[in-house]
C-alpha cells in the first residue's frame, strides 16, 4: 500500500509541476506573439520592422504554403488596419488571402504578427523582398529551424493615377 501511495503522490507532484510551467506532457506552452523581422542588410541578423508602402497603395496577403502540425497559429495584420488571415495556420487552405484595396497614403507602414503556442525554441517571422517585388513572410514555429512552417506573400497594390 505504501509503495502505491508514494508512486501516486509522485505522479500528482509531476502533473502539478508541469501544469505550473504552462505546459502539459504532450502539448505546447502558452501563446507567444512574434512580430515581423527584416534582414538588417548583413544577411546574418534580423531586426524588428514594418513594411512601407512607397506610394499610395492597398495590399494583399496570401498563404502560399504551410508545413507544420501545431494548432492555433494566428496570423494577423495589426497596422494600418486590423485583420486576421489565419486562425489555425497549419490547417488553413493554401491560397487563402485578404485584400485591403486602400488606398493608403505613401509612407504607410504595415505591421503583422503571429500568435502561436510556444514550442521548443522562440518562433520567428522573417521578411525578405521589397515593395516592388512583394515581401515573402516565412514563419518558423520553433519546433525545427526550416523556416517553412507558414509562408505568406504580402504584395502592394499600387493605385493607378487618375488621368
């Protein structure tokens, strides 16, 4: 009887300790907010950034691919408008997009973030590209380091000048 009680007590303490850390034995931890980060020009470091509309324009964001298994990856635009593209990114339909035709004035900054459960490593949302060609946003969820968990393209929609 004593042996069983000691084992049961040990299991209860283990469950309590895991719960206190915000994780269970099979799942991820508390949600983490990851904002855009852009190459600092060296190719080796990424720094917090926003994306700048260089002329009056709208924009669209499209999910190009996903290669992940975690549930609850939320991608949203936080400026100049607030909108959500993905609520469960790993399981969304490829090709899903949001469009904000604008026009927003030249110099408008676009900010975005991913809210997702914390996995093994801190997640990252990297940006490459430019205003002219479009920006590619690659999200690494922290389970590995392949930077292909979510891939989205954000493209400016320049406004045609009126004649």
